[in-house]
C-alpha cells in the first residue's frame, strides 16, 4: 500500500497514517490476520518518527481495527468483516445505478454484456501493464 504523509498539513501525522491504514483495510489492501509493516520499517519508509507510527498503531488497536501480539500489528477480524460488508454494499450501490441506467436507456443484454467484456479486457490490460513496470 502506498501511504503519503503531508508534513505541512494541519492534520497530525498520526491521524493521516490512521486514516490511510483504515482506507487500505477497507479497500482490501490488507486482509484479516495480515501483518502491517513494523513500526521501525514504516517510520523509516515514510521518514517519520517511530513514536508517531506507534501512536497510530496503538490507537487503531484501541479501536479494534488492529490486533497486537509479540510479532507486531495485524488486521483484526472485526476490521476485515466491516471491510467486506462495506465493499459489498458499495459495489451493490454502483451496480444498482448501472442497472437503472441500463433499463432507462433500454440497453439489451447482448450489448450490455459486450460492454462489460470490453471493460474487463481493458482493465486486464492495465493490470498487465502495471505488473510489467
């Protein structure tokens, strides 16, 4: 996951970090039981103090989003379940809008499925291009 810290922002760095970790979990970039980078490595990567990373991780653990053990911080089951439910709801909402438009504009199944296939091929091409970088 790419985390960007804005050092000149009015939002404290630990809050920025917490938000981006939450978004990463919601987007499925980290899943249940998956470990987050160590405090030391993330602080080094972002060029911030280890205490800042530790504060963000501890606050996320207090919220039940992360779990801490001797090996580090991991995504909690509760956070993973919430992520899956939100993801499902968001996708369903988008699909409803698309299907409403499909019916309003009287798009037949064959045309609609053709469009879906075109988009899927396009996305697979983009994924391959990113993987080749």
